């Protein structure tokens, strides 16, 4: 896993702000059941130097709640 230095300001998958991003080139496991920190993780496949990678955009509960606690998810144009 690595933290990319060229990550966008907003999540390219849902358009919302995110707390952190990580980039993976090998096995993945995701479990967000009863996660106190993150509500959602968006996955974005990317290529880095010709190699496939998957970027995880980690969204907190506030970033996914909508209403007065954050913006609802919006698909990028």
C-alpha cells in the first residue's frame, strides 16, 4: 500500500470530500461493519507506470451523511 501524492481534491467516484486515500497493488479486504471512523470507501481503478492499482477513498460518517452533516453523494460528470 502507498499514499499517492497526486490524489485529487475530491473523490473521483462520488464527488465528495474524503478523509484519506490509499493505493493498493495486491490483495484487498474491506469490512466497514460497525466502523467508528469510516462510513464508506470508494474504489477507483487507476494505472501507475503501466501497472494496475486500486485507490481507496475513505469517507467519514459526516462526509456521507447528507443534510447538514455533509453533502450527499453526487456522481462526477
